[in-house]
């Protein structure tokens, strides 16, 4: 869990949005300290109410900026990310360099437009139709660092500085926690003037395994389980894994709903598909998961009913062929492949050793591999559907 420090000068509403995001489980972080440059401000009260260590380092008590910043640095030792949340001080190049790539700020305009301390006033004076807010890494300039996220807000004809500021602040409270989560997940990379948002670190903690071809699946489950991965499974796959002494959570226990209609309906449930499809850095998705008791599923290992083998049998009936048209399997495969930014999908048993090795060595599967596996998965379901189409057209 990473340690945050939050520097404030005023009411601390952005601080509160971060505290709330941590309390909700959206941010896997802790605020180790809140620092202000002024006494008796709202941010100190908010920190106190949240049980967070808080200190006022009053600029007036120091003869120089260097002395002031040296005192700040004493309190920031061991911090992973420094958050400026309405901190109304320009920091020196030395201070910024000390936290290069680990110092984040939010500004109430769509940078590079309207930098400085009077963004709302300047937006209205210029007659801009769109304003907003920007989260950026801090560099040696004023509001000039590489941009991470932005949110736009319409400027209304009757806006005042106060009304515009209120609507912009609402967006600040949304995108600042999002940007911090991207940092925590290792998805931010500064490349020149730009910030690239990549797939980041996606640890494999829960795996859903449901396969028709059980070649190598017990060995895969055993390797994953040794790495602390929770195994979720269905029917015959679950029985095979459990028979090998590997802990398994059955889908029916997870969903609270039994497999019905001879297994036709078992995985088509929000607790399965919500866990696969949730966009992990979308606060609304995270909130809905929490409200509905949905936990993320990080790895989906699925291959489909043997339709081609079935129709290759002599004298196969149409009824037998139809019963070997998989529904839940393709749905899970496509869901996981669509969400490859966060989920690994495996349809080919020949990939099991590679995945087991990656999880053992790193705990995760890199984004480029997740994308390649997603491409394979879509090809797998496309071929499957093509075989069904060809068969049905001929009978």
C-alpha cells in the first residue's frame, strides 16, 4: 500500500475526496500526513476528523523559501506520492526535482489555457465557452507539467467566478482520485511532455476456470493456488480441481444461485460478468461493485463445448449438436477479452505454462500479453460461431 502526503492551503475539499476514495476501497493507499502552510484552515480539521496526522508548517515562521521547504521535506520522508490539493505556494526547482514523477497537482482550468492563481476570473474575462480542471505532474514551471487527466465544464452565460468554481470543483473531486489510482496501479509513464496511460500492474488474485478440454487445467489451478490465487469454477472442472486437493469456490456458491436447466444457466450472472467487465479505474463501476457485493475476476480460463467434435460424429442428431452450442463460455471469453486492460483471458491450454510462470514470477500478466490473449480469444469465439453457422446452414 503506497503512502500519500497531501499539501493544502484552504478548505481541503480535494483532500476530502481523496479520503473518501480511500475509505470506499477505491484507492489502495494511506495518507501518512496532511501538511498546510496556514494555521486554522479547513484541511487541518478534515485531517483531524479522519484520524490523519496533520501539521501546519506556517510559511510566516521561516526566513526563506529554502528553510520552509526544508521543513516540509522533513515531514515527507518515505512518502511515495505528494498530492498538492489547493496548496497555494510555488515550489522551488530543487523541491520539484526531489519528487520528480511523484508530485501531482490539480488546476481549475483546461491547461495549458489559463494557468495561475485566477483561472476562473480569467476564463470569464476571456469569454471562453468551455473550462474545466486538469490533473498534472508538477515541473519547474507554473502549471506547466505533463497532463494526466482533464474534465471539461461548460461556461454558462450567467456564470460568476463562484458558480463556475463550484461546478469545476465537482469534477476535481472525480478526476483527482482517478489520477491517483492510475499512479497507484503503475499505469502512468511520462514521455517528454506527455503522460502515457498504459495497462499497468494488474495482479492476479481471482481466477475463473471453466473448461471443456481439461488438459493441463489441474496443473494450472495447482500453480495458481500456490501463488495465493482464489480459484472459482463450475461443474466438472471444479470437481476435477477439488479432487486434486485444490481449494475451489463453485460459481453457484459465489452467485447464490444453482446451476439450472441441465447446466444451460450457471455463469450468466452479474456477480460473474460484473467481476469480469468492471473498469477498475472507473469510480462509478467500483461503487456499483461494492454496493452489489461483486468482487473483481482477474483471470478467465475458458474453452468451449466440443461442437466441432460433436458434429463430426456419424449420425449426430440436430438436438445433440444444439446441446453442444456453448452460451456462457463465449460470453465470459468475450467479456474478458473486451476488458483486457484489466483481465487476462486464456482459451488455449498451450498457454497455461506461460501464464503459470508469469503469475509465479511477477503475480501478473503484462498488458501486451493480455492484449495478445484477447486477440486469440476473439478469434476462438469467431471460429466457434463460424462452425455453428456453417453446420446449421447445411442441416
